[in-house]
C-alpha cells in the first residue's frame, strides 16, 4: 500500500512550494482586513508553513533533516527560486538550513488563552523568508514544468522516499496555458511508495467563505477555484485519517485543496512519529 | 517477595543511543527481597523536544510515589531553559514535552505463608503492562488489542495547559489485581507492546518469543527482524520507534 514510507533523516522527503508572485496578487484578499492583498496573505501563508515545518522537525539538539524544501516563485521574472536573504538563488535546501537562515525574525503579538477564561497578548518570534511580491504575468504552467524537473531529480536520488508533496499557492489565473495536462504529468511521477502529491491553496478576492479539503466542486465559487481543485491530488488514506482527527469535516475522498484558508494544517498531517493528540 | 527486574532497550533505527527518548526506572534488580516494589516505563513522543528528560522525570516520580505534574514541569523547565536559543528551539520548548507512562506497584502479602500478593498499575497513553502466568497472558493494561495503537495518543505534557482533567484523572486511577508466585510482568513502550499483542493474537507465540529475549543481542535480532517483516498490506510488524522491554519476575 502506498504512502507508508518512513520519513527520516536517512530517508527524507521533499516539499516543493510553487508561489504566485504575479501582478494579480496585488488585488485585495477575500474577507480579510482592509488593505491586505493576496500577496500579503501568500507571504504570511508561506512563512507560517515553513515556520511550522521547521518546528515539527526540531528536537532537543536542533533541527532534524526529515525534509528538504524548495520554493519556486512565478511572476514578472519568469520562474525561479524565491527565497530571499542568504538562501536566495537556491532551488532546494534542507529544513535545517531554512530554520537557521530566515531573512529576519520579527516580533509579533499573539493572543493566547490565559487559562482562566481570558485572553493574553504575548510576543512571539515570527521568522520571515519571503516578502510580498506582485508583478507581471502568471506563468503557472512553466512553474509546474520546473516543479517536474526538481521532483524528477529528487526521485532519482531518493527512490524509496515518502512521495514528494508540491504545494501550489496561487489565484489560479495562469497566463501561459492549460495547467491540467502538466499537473497530471507531475502527479504521475512516483517513488516506490506512491505518486507525487499536488496540493493547491487558492487565494481569491472573492468574499466566498473558506473551503477546506472538499470532495467536489459544489461549494467552490468560480472557475479558477474549480480548475485548481481539478489539478489537486486526492489525500492519501493516512492523511485523510488525520484530517478527520483534526476535526475537519471531510468527505470520503477529499482533495488536497483549500480556498481562502490555511494550508498549515497539512504540516500536521505529515507523519514523522508520535504526535500527541493534545499537542496544541 | 523476591523480585527480579531486567530492562532491555534500543533506540529507533537510524538514531543513536543518545537519541533514545524512552525511560525506565529503577535499573536492574536481581532476586531481591522486597515488601513493596515500584517500577515504571515512559515513552517520550518523537514530535516533541526534550521528551526523553520528561520521560525520565515521570518514571522516577512514579517509583518515588511523588507525581506532582506542576513540580515536575518546573523541574523540566529549569533543566531545558538556556539563554540565546535559536527561535525554533524556544518555540518547540514552549509547546512542552509529552510522554506516555505505565507504572507497576507490587505488594507482598501481609501473611508471609501466602503464595501471592497484590499489584496495581497506573497508565496514561499507550505504554503497556502485561501479566503472564505460566504460558498465559492474563492481563493487558491499558490497551488489549493491537488495533488500538495509533500515532496520536493523549500524553502527559510538561506544558501543564495541555493536560486535561480527564488525563490527570488517569494518573490517579489504578488497576488492581493479584499476583501469584512465578508470575512475570512486562512493561513495554508502544511499538513493542503493539507488536506483542498482534503477534500473540495472530501467531500465539509472542509470550514464548519474548520470554527468550533476555539479552540486548536477542532483542536487537528480534526487533531488526520485525521492523523489516511486512504484512500483505505493506505494514511492518513493528513500527520503527524506540523500544523498551522491562521484565519483572515475582516469587513469594
């Protein structure tokens, strides 16, 4: 049965993020606070996702390289590595390199439960690897093509790995063709443990309510959302179990697709060993 | 009563001995006369940091009959707080360490002519106790089927906000039974406990196999084999995790 390979330092897996940096990302984001663009939301989403992945792989002695991560941006400059700071120009790096090399670490305020029915504000560290970018067209097909090359190279070196996960964050408005055939080719690539997984996070200006891991397009508001849904993989059984355990109302065959919502939950679905159910 | 207690352990494959995050207490005891004997095994969760230290604190506190989660959490915090840690170490530490715990207390009978005594156990999470009489598995606690194991149990946390009232109640609850001279108890962390229950239910020879596993070499051979052995669905018989096997023999 696929999707059972152990993720470890000796058998790491790949997470590849493809991120939309096109001009249309300057448009306002969903129902969020006034003045927030889709590009702002994307930068937050990607920074939070990487932060959570680093923390997941952190042990007492430091970060264990259970994952290697690539971030490919697409926009005005075409398709290319999107890290800033000391990681700029690198395609794929280990999760420990990411943890140790944010471009900067900001202090942000976080509301927490004070344990007595009230709310406290606490200063938390917020590492930043990406700043919002919104310029040019949306060469999403070229980005998926680049993802195919990176995944192919990874699978050649790691044939027994847990299948690579590609998370595309976009408003879905590709300007260079039909994404579906390339998405299919990407999902057809496989390790001995199963096919690569393509998930999509759709950031939209629509005020339509958030949708998480749907089974069909019934709740989706527009054709861009439906297109990205169609391009997304069905969640493997092991992730489906976690989706249910985490309280998402998921149908029997949910896709790795969220609309104007958070993809950080996917990090919780990655199995690297015992994760207590009471870990917040 | 006469007590012999032996513990064998192995780290997860691919990890070093220093990265072993289960814990046990006390160290080996051989044929020692006791009126009361307490022992425990704890299993620190992989996805949390400093969980080996938390597991050690829990086992010692059980054996000394002094489990106060707030005090233990303070000790854990003191021992893990360092200045100028990278952002990710601070964040991870703030969410706390987590561990499963199983503890056993054996009591001698007040009447020395009796061929038996009583025992009680406490368990939180998926570390397990098994009682074997002759060749029969007569008690499994707290889990008794291998299908009950999963990778997200409720565990005791060093961040006390994570410990629900229900979880704390499990620490106070005890399971009480009787022992008879010659009984053997096993305390096991989850990977080997799950394997033991599955092997016993499907091949009916787990007790025999485990009774012959008396050295680190024999445990290594068994664990290596079962970590590779896959069923028809491609699942390994023993999950790659730290392994702890504590054996307690009691005679009147």
